[in-house]
C-alpha cells in the first residue's frame, strides 16, 4: 500500500492483486503496465514479474493497520474483477473492507459484468455499504457505455465513473443512479488528445443531475504543465463520506493477524474469511 498517492482523487492505494491484461481502447497506454514492466526481472522488486497477474495475500490486511481514516483506491495496479482472480479472493478483499470500515474504498473496474454479477450475489453483503464506492471506466461509447449500464444495474449504494482517458464525445448519457464522475485526459508518451467540448458536455450533464464532478487533468506528454483548470476553475467534487469509528488497535491487529494466517500462499485457492 502507498500511504501517499499522487492520484488526485484518492489518499492511498492498496494492491492485494498485481498485474492485468488489456481488454479495451482505454488500456492502450496503461500507466500501471508501463510502470510495472520497468522492473521485470529485478530480483526482490514487487514487480519482478512485471505486469503478470498475481495475487498478493500478504497485502490483504494492510487497511486494518491504518488507524487514520483514508480514501483508498483498491488495486490501482490491477483490476479486482479480472477473470483470473478467484471469487474467494475477491470476497476476502471485500470482507477486509467491511472490517476496516473507517476507511473509504474506491474500486474501479473494466470488468463490469463480473462486478455487477458478484454484487448481486457473493458480494451483496458489501454492495450497499456507503464506505465502499463501486466504479467503472468509461473511455468511449463502445466500451464505456455498456459498463455504465452494468454499474447502474448493480445494487450499490455509491456508484462512480472514471471517464479517463476520455477518447471521444460521449454524447448524451443517462447518469441515473451515479453519484460521482471523474474526467481526465490521457498522459505520457503517445497520449491521445482530449477536446474541451467533450469535458464540458459531461460537466454540464453532471450539473443537471446534481452529481459531484472531478476534473483530474488535461493530460498530454507534459500533464503538469497542462494542469487541470477548466473554464477558469478547478473541479474537485466528491460524494459525501461515511464517518465510521476506528476499531481499537488491539482488535484491528488481531483481525490482521487472522487474515495473514489464513491467506499465507498465493499459489492455492484461498479460503473465504469467516
């Protein structure tokens, strides 16, 4: 886990899964893959295996060790709902989030059908908890809008969209049941262009639906220089956060120890937390 994230819309990251595979246009210049592959073959590095998908059960208990409430982006370096992640392990991640409920969790996926199905089934116990926010990526109409519909069909209390990298005009979008929208352009080498009218269209629709709007960046090769100002202001909208009490250190430590003992090996099909 990183206690200080550079991602503008979160405080920290937590990666009980590492690695992923490309499935849509938004994956073309994946920042996580570029970062991870730099360290492929480096002995002892967390990304010694590059961006290959793998479970990291030794990371499962980390939120329980944080006594200060944070917004936590879950799997910034992967996708929790990747087909290669066992349902038992996904459920274990969700149960950690339920136990360490003084944090706010932001789960973002491109595998929206699997997430929606599990939220109606094995993850129903976590679906409607307001400290867990469930989101999908929306980069264009072809891939993004079906994900939006899957999210809208899920029984989640807090649903959000990460419209990044925004690759085209989305047109008129139904935002019923959506509670937060993030928009941003692609950054780094080969970044695809972002047009202002695409951004303002989404911003104006959020205003109409009374949805908090967060503009992350214009992106480009020099994203810091391009900044995140839109029409003379920055947009830093967020949904309201739950304020649950922090569990005593002794209790949280006991839970963390239990989790680490149960999930000792990523090579086995891991049991579900009781």
